[in-house]
C-alpha cells in the first residue's frame, strides 16, 4: 500500500506540473500572437522606409554628398554590441544561443582590430551572462526586453547615433534571435552603424534612375530620415526578438506538456496494474486452501 500511495502522490505532482506548463503555453501563445502582429505591421513600414533611404543614399552618392551615419570610420577602435535576450527562462535554448552569438561577435570584432568593446545587454538573462563573462557593460536599457517600448528604443538609438557622429564609437552591432518560424529561431548579428544598404535589388528602388529634384535636398531628407530609419530598425529587431522568445517558450511548454502527459499516462497505467495486483494478492490470502 505504501508503494501505491507514492505512485498516487507522484501522479498528483505530475498532474500539477501539466496544468502549469499548459497554462504557460497558453500565455506564451497569446503574447506571441500580439507581438507578432505588431512586428509584422512595423516590418512593412520599416521595409518601405529602408527602401526610400537606400534610394536617397544612391542619389546622394552620385553627387558625393557626405552622410555621417552611413560613412565608416577610418579605424575600428571602439564598438558597442547591443545584445538582446529575454527576462525569463523556460524558453529552450533561446538565451544560450543569443549568448553564444554574442561571444562569436566579440571574437570577430577583436579579430578586426577593435580595441574596446562595450556590451549593452537587453534582458535580464543577457545582463546576467554579460556580468558573469566579465564584459564591459552598460545595462541602462536591460528592461526593454520585457517592456519593449518605442520611447525607450528611441532613447537608446539617439544615444548611439550621437556617440557615433561624435567619433566616440566606430561601430554598433545588434545581436539577437531572429524569428524564422515557430520551431526555428536563428541567432544573428548585424551592423546597425554605420548604416548599410538593406534593399539593393532593382525591384526595391523607390526612386527611378532619373535626374530628380529633391525638396529639400537629398542631404536634408537623409538628415531627417536616417535617424528615423535607425530607430525603426532597432524597434523592429526588439519586436523580432520578442516574437522569437514567445515562439520558443510556446514550443518548450508544449513539449513539456506532452512529456508530462505521457508520463502521467504511464504512471496511471502502472498504478492500476499495481492496485490490481494488490487486490489479487489479498484475494489469494483469504481464499481457502485445499
């Protein structure tokens, strides 16, 4: 009977775990749909804005107009890496993959001759990893992972652009997990500053190859649009990472729920067999012997 009580207690424990993982899966799924819808809406806007700025850059380049945010510095001495992960765990290898991508990015920057690298972690898990790894860090924006706001993103982007234009930093790199599908989140790193053309195909050119007059001038337009493009891209990356996080957590909790259900079924079957065996043994004990 003691064994049956132990099995029954374990069945109750696994059942409670199953309820928790199922609830967490539903919460993560709801958050995923919300963030994904916001990210998809912003992606269409960012794509068109990027196409416009790329076309204006080509237009300005033909006239040899200097564009500070797109001009690489002569020497790569100081860099800032914006590393994005999550505030919580229970999302599979999401945080570990972002941390590994950060390590590789720092190694690549060092191999290019970069002397000083500062990491700006976004997310509590990334902040903890950066502290443990001993990287120089500025965690002023660590809370943006759980409370992704455009205002906070603008503050961070403006601070980076000001430092880049002043020559205080020579490159800004983004490290995050890109949402490829529900079951696939890809750790990537991309250069934010200096800005690189992201839409080079002829089908994406917003301005035709003609001698157009821009009002205000191409330099004036770019002075207004490029900072907006940087802010928008950073916010899009933040939403992309959040989408990947919720997808990873949804899949992880679904897998945990499936495993818990399978274990629960096995325990119930074993419990019933043990109880049946116990009843059989009791009947055998009270049966009259010949």
